[in-house]
C-alpha cells in the first residue's frame, strides 16, 4: 500500500517509550514545542520545563505511570487545569507531569445521601450545572470555577466567595481515592463513609498541594439550593466605613453567604474589564453582600444589613432586583483579577488572612506598602472571612519592577502574619510563599510537617520543592561550619 | 516544737520521687488505693491499673512529666474527665496517667473574632455558661457535656445532638498547643490563625485519641446564639414511619439543629430514669427535632416538619411551649444512656454511622441481632446524621452474658459497615473497636495511619495499644513462619 498511514512513533529516550506504553502513544507530550505551555501555572513569575506530560485515562494508568517514575527515580507531579496561583504545578525539577485532563467524568450522584463522585479532572462549575435541575449545587466556588478542576481544588483546599457561610473545599470532601508516591492505590472513606475513625487522612490530604499523593476519585457533598437569596451592593466614600460595616454585619449575628469588598483601584480595574456594571469611580470601597437561606428570614437580614450600612455612612446601597442583575454583579467581581490586565501590564495577586477585626489596620498597612514601593495595589477580597487579596500592579518590562512587586507582596503577607493571621487563605503556598511559611511556623513545626511528607513521599520525587522551606536550622548549621572554617 | 507538721513523703520508687519533683508532692497519686478509680473510663468492661497519676498545673509541668517518662521509657497517657466510652484513657500498659484536671481555666474570650482559649481540663458546658450572658455559645454538645472536658472532646472529636447542623468538635477547633511525645511543645495555629497553610495538623490531632500528643491549650470557635429556636416532639406507632420521617425532613431541604430518635426500649428506659416526661410507652419511635436560626424562618420550617410527620402517620406531635418544657425534653434525652441503668443491670453502648437513607434497613438488622443474641437492644440516637447508638442491655452477673453483649455490639457495627457506614461517629475507637477497624480499612490504609503515629510517637510510649489493630499482614507472617516451622 503506497500511502499507508504512518504510525506515530515515539522518538525520544527510553522513558518516553515506556510511559507511552502505559498511557498510549497519543497521550504523551515530550517535544519541546509541545511542552512550553506546561512550564508554569497561574503563577507566571517562575517558569520551568517538564520532561514530559502524560494524560492517563484511569486510576490504573495513573498508578502505573507513578510506579514507573518511582522505580526510575524520575520526579513527577499532578496537574489539573493549571489555574493555581502559587506555582504548585510548576515542574521545578524537570518533572513528568501527570495531567488529569482526561479523567473528567461525573461518575455518580446520590441525591438521597447528598453525595456525588467525580474524577479529578471534572470542572468545578460543571458539577453545579449537572445537578441544578434537581435543585442541588456544589458549594466551594473559586473565582476560576468555570475552568478549574475539583482535583486541583482538593490539592489547594480551594475557597471562594461563598465559603464564608459554607466553608472551604475540605468541608465538602467525603472520600478520596489516592495514588500514593509508590503507585499504591488507597481509598480514604470510600464512597464517603461518614465520620471514618482513625486519623483524619481526608483532612490531611486535602490542601496538601500535591505532595502526599495524586487524587484519582473524589466523593463530595452536594447541597440543596437555598430557598431564597438576596444580594446587596453598597458604596462607601471612606474605606474605613466599609471595613467597619463588615465587622458590624457579622457582629449583628448575620452570617452572609458572601461578603466581598473592593477598593478604589480594584473598581477602576473591574470597570475597565469585560464586565463593567457602572460602579462610581470616586468611592473608596464597595461591598457585595449575599444572604441566603429560608426565604422568610431573608428580608429581615437584608433590613439589618441596610441599617448597618447607613450607620456607617454608606453613599448608596441597593438590592439586586433580578437574577440577571445579581449575575452581572458577580461576573464583575469574579473576573476581577483578570480585569486588572486592563489597567496594568502585569499584576501579582497575594492571599493573606487576618482576624476580621484587624481589617482597617491591615488595609492601612497595605496602603503604606503601596506608597513605599511606588506600586499601585488593588484590593478585591473576601472581607467576611478576613481573606485579603492585594493585587500588586507592575510592569515587568521595567527592570527591577518584578522584584519590587514580589517584595511588596511579601510585605503584605508579613502585615497579615503580624496581626495573628496567615499567609494564604485559599491559593496555597506552592513555590511562591515557601519562605513566608517562616512568618507563622517555627522550625519544630515545619519539621513535624516535613516528617509527615516523608511518610507518604519518602523519596521526595512527588512535587518536590513545594510547600515547605528547608528548615533554617539546617542552614544555620552550614553557616556555623563555614564561619568556623573561616576562623 | 512538739507537734511539727509532718511533711508528706513520697515512699515509692525513684520514679515517684522524680515525678513528684516535677508536679509537686500533693499532685501525684501512686498508692494502690488511690489508683483504683483510674483503672477504667466510661468503657467499664476492661480495667487495668496505672503506675501513677500526676496532676500538672501548667504546660511546662506537662512537658517535664512527658520528657521524664520518655527518657525513662515509661508508658504514659493523658486523661480528661474519664467519660470516654471506648476505653481511650485506660492504662493498658501500667501507664503514668497525666491528668489534665487541674488545668481547667478559661484563659480568654475574644467576642469580636468569636474565639475563646481554654485549658484542656475546662468542662464543655462551662464554656457556654461563661459566655451566655453576651449571647454566645460553644456548639459541640456531647450528652456528657456537664462533666466532660474540652481536651477530651478534642481527643475523641466529640459530637453531640446539635452536630447535625453545626458539625463535630473538629469544625470548632481553631488552634492547639500540644506537648509532643518527647516533651517538645508546639503550637498549631497559635491563637487561631485562620486557614493556616501546610498540612492540616489541626485536623490530624483532633480525634487522634491521645496517640499523637497531649493538648495543653485549645482555641475554639464560639457562635452567636441563634435568634430563635423551636423544638418538636413526635410519637410514631411504627418505627419505620419514624425513620422515613427523618429522611423526608432532610429531603425537604431543612437542616434541623438536632434530629434525635428513640425506640420503644429506649423510651422504657428514659421514662424509668431521673427525667421522665410522660412519653407513651406503646409507641415504637419518637423523634425530638429542633430548628434554630433567624426567627422569621422558623415557623415555616416547623410547619413543614409537622406536615412530614402527619404524612408519615404520626400519632401525636407537639411543639415545646416554653423553654422549661424544651429543657425537660432535652434532659430526658441527654441522660438517656444512664437511664438504661433503671431497666438493666448493665448496658453496652455502641456508636455506628450509616448513610441516612439506610436507617430502616439497619434498624431492622439491629432488631434481628437482638433476637439472635437474646438481649434487648435500645436505640437512642442522632438520626439526622445517621449516627446510631444501640444500647445492648445485659447482666454481667450471668456468666457469658458480657461476651454475648460484646458480640452483639460488634454485629451492630458490622451491619453499619456493610451499608457503607462507619464503626464510630463520636465515641472513638479506643480499645473497644480496635478489631472492628478492619471492617472499613485495608492493611495498607491501617499501615499509612500507623506510620503517621510513628512520626509523632516513635517509641509508642504515648497511649500504646489504642486506635489501631496490628496489621494482619504481620500476623500472617508470624503464622506462616509458625506453620513453616511445624512442617
């Protein structure tokens, strides 16, 4: 036959051939031109090339690929949609990337026991879309929910605007199937065993940023849609009034489903972005507040919220009059990070958490950091749970400005840690905040955690170099030896 | 001076003297007659004598006592109020018991950030009593809450009637100070850092049944009292109608604060106990249902609950007319276990969890287990979250009856595991359910967990012999060697 279809051949080294044998020849990328889009994730400041990307279609293929890598001492890591903001999926050591993109099925839904089982590559928003017709939804709603995967959400313990009332990802995970770093497959609370005894491995794995295993199946809790929902938009001339309104609403005993805040620079960005809604440009703060629950109770809570806003000198406050109006407000908020592209060539988003009562003080600190660095900082954040997102605007084409932005970001996190807060609420540590872990953990505490990693990941081939700094004790020892040698 | 006060002297071995030097001479028990009340906890079927009991007054004293035990290879364990129901505080290996009874202070309350810091020996109910005047409470409410300690609640990840809506202990713990098994002190989320990054050590420690460390300070979440609260009591002729009503209420989208069930034998017990309220004796099931939240929404939910009960052929249903009446219903329920003493010389309480939808099937199974064993089984339980408490009534004076009761208890747990449930919801594994861990975990899964214990407790001196069975693989190896030797 003259034009016989040429069989695709793997022309790389023996590892490419072996991995292709596991996942299939059409399910591996290994040429440089194919790998470039895998050199970073949503954290674009650092880039590093993988050795290959494989796309397994089943738990068994994941396990076989992992086993092969482990036996051949090839570093590897898992990747979902690559929307992570702290660099957790960046192949620092030339890893083989195990992409879960082809494992994207909704496996089952059990409405009676309010559970669904999904593969890790299943997109977050698709779950809600798949069960909405029966009146159910999946609560964790990161802003990237239309594209991020539930597997990635588990790795990062993702949050979202509605986590104030409903909790973050870990509060909604009932069971996991996990491929360990040696290729062994374990089930944790298979099919969502309620309250499994023993140590809380479910909690331990969730948010472990891909360093303890690769999740291949997830049982999640699904919730019945609240009976009613109302959304309020409030504009404040003074940022401080907005901050105090946040505290006042919570103090009044209301737990809104969401309580979001944006400052003046953020408003400038979202109004220049894809979903402008006509916010006034001369206010210092806006609050987006959503209340849901039993219909009969909502009006009363809205009244209380309006009262609090008025006491805090609100310029204008309005309740969404239709689902369409509500949808527009949320689209404006949820695409907020990306919208910064309209007012700045680059931006770096940070993710600190503070006790709610320290909001006015820390916003003041961030404003000072902005002045000192000479960079504008926008704030779009989950005010209700004290989860700040300073967006540092910079221009990477100007020499030194990237470094300035990184330094300002670190200063913002230090400000959070100094008031008893944390350096990440939902974006994770990844490679971005490794050194900042020292702001809140002692060497002993870091050591206890790295020892746990050793249990699951003894060779440290799985997602190496993420999450934990090298304990400074070790570095001190080196310094001491060096100094001793010099004397 | 003729009658000089005689100084108390430690007349035991050198370890007694050394421990007395750490905690003080009046803070150690070591004579047999003083130790007898420490030979078991709420699980009274197994007894074992401790070497000594020490009563440290500070974290430093706990750390020093632990360090001493570790250095001298003396097994040790922590004890709160000793109300645990699975034997977690029983000194199986002649342990030194580190009692937290003297560390019982409420250290601070931060209403603005909704946190309180307590010592581990602080009694659960005292926290709510201490903050009630400001309109706040602490949610986890085990039936023993008037005496059990928050430290013990952390160890067992205690639940309670109101955990259906508010979650168990782990959902309310914001920070821990822990003495590790070598005497090192670590802080996890010191002062309740929100969303601390890294592995979820807070979740790992909570519910680890005293095998990973000794908790010496606890930061807990406190909640604002709900605006309104209503309580319903419903009597059903048929147990199955009661079970279906439970599912129907949840399916209607209502999440009651509590949804408790009692069967006929249980009603006989509570009505013969200290707090009878006049339940009819000829019904097969009663439901105690509480709804709380925004006042305006409650009436509507109560209407819906009454409707569901009627559809399920309820004989009588009533709403509590006063806080006093509500209090009586709850006292009747919360003292239910102890009340069994009025109708049986002994009882063994079990603690299984099932998917809510399997309630009718599993109650049927338990009834068959009762018939087969010839022992009566009462059921008082958290129906809303599928957490069953079969109370097996027996008489330990009749030879063989204790063994029969234990066997029936195991059969109940097997029935729970077989429908995809768990062997403990809130009482823990302790020594009672060690072998039953195999109903739900494979050897690999048990091994992963014991490896985590090794990280925190490498010498296994801390609460040895609890929580995990010896992996059966090891036993198999022994058997194989033995058989090989015999051939």
